[in-house]
């Protein structure tokens, strides 16, 4: 049985499922949670699961739970924004999200229109918060973590070299962030905020749409979804500090993995060199040839 992976305060059993090959719709899609990241999306996802919506696909899932999902998200981004390949629709989303009854956060919100069209019976929750506090939270967490030079100047070349399972994660997340905020979060955040929320409102009839702030707790959710009150405290998580600690923990784990692989390669190369040298010494002693000549002959044959 796979061991849970601890990344900061985030704990998940990590899988490596090829959803493009094996994914299919096994539960109905019930909720599209299409608010921008850092608007209480994780708290709302946890709340939905406590209300019986299983499972809720959040932006952390393709990072920590099943990193191979980023292959499909990358393909979807290329199709929509680069004109490469078939645009994603119901068929593709059923493969990628077929095990989920709800979806939220990036990269999914870049496909809000496509998801609304693919799942016309799903209810839509539009999480929001005060713009200024949201802007500060993003500036101190996502915008910093995604653009960190260590991520792309050091870690990305190493995870690509070693074919690590999460080699699609960093470039796909950075591309998502750049597309969403038109290359500059600081300059375009308010415009993107307004445009995104207006787009979702324009696509969803009022009876299927809930505009929601996690400060409002359970009541709006249970009324909108027509489910019983769970009788537990409303969950709150993924604070700015928690998000940064997750990013730092992931970076540290990735660094240690790469260092172990690099050490293994160096040790393996050294060991092969020692074995070849010893073999040449033994052969030269038996044949009477000099070590230099034996080594030269070996290299020529190789």
C-alpha cells in the first residue's frame, strides 16, 4: 500500500495514473467551483466533501496527488491557447475528471466556459473575497512561488533530466499563471478578476449559480445544494503561510530527490571506472602488456 506523502500540512497518497489512457466518468459531475484561486477554494472543496460531494478536484491535486494529470492539463492549454491539437470538451474532461463530482482552482478555471458547456446540469459556485486581501494573498504566495528562479533555473532542468514524475508540473503551472494574468499578475490582477467573474455570471443561469464567501459558512451551501447541515464546524485551510510552507516543502523534497539521483549517477560512473581499471590491470599483468596499452586497446574496441 502506498505511503501518504507529507508536503507541509498537506497529506495525500500519491498516484501515477495515466488518465488519458484509463480515465473515464464513474461519478456524475455535480459542482463546478469556478472562483479564482486564493478565494477559499480549498476550504470550499473540503466543505463540499463533508456535504457528500466526492471527490473534489482542487489545484493541489495535479501537483501532489496525481502529478501525471499535468500532462493532460498541458495538452488542454496548448489546444486552447496555442492552437495545437483538439480542444478539450466533455470527452477529455470525463477522462481527466471522471473520478470527481466537483472541480475547482487552477488550471481548471481557465476552462470555465468549456466546463460549463460540458456539464450543463452541474451547479456552479463562484467563490470570492475582498479584492485587496485576495491580491495581497496571491502576491505573497502564488505569484512568488511560481516565479521563483530556483524552480525553473535549477529544479526544472534536474527533474526533466531524471524524468521525475512531476516534470510537467512547474512549466504547466507557470504557463497557467501567465495566461490567466496576461503575463503580469501585479498589473492585470484587477482586470482579470472583473473579467473572469463577469464571464462566469454571463454563462450560468441564476438558479444554477451561487456567489459565495467562505465567511458565510454552511448556510448558503446547504441551501444551494439542498443537502442537510453536516453539524460540524466549517473547515478553513490553505492560508497564505500554509501555501508557502507547502511550496517550500515540495521544493525541499524535489531537491533531495535530485541530489540523490545525481549522487547515484556520480557514484555509478566512479564505480564503473574503478572496475574497468582493475580489469585492465589484471589483464595487463597476465598478458605482459603495459597498462597504458591495454587501456588504449580497450577504449578502441569500445
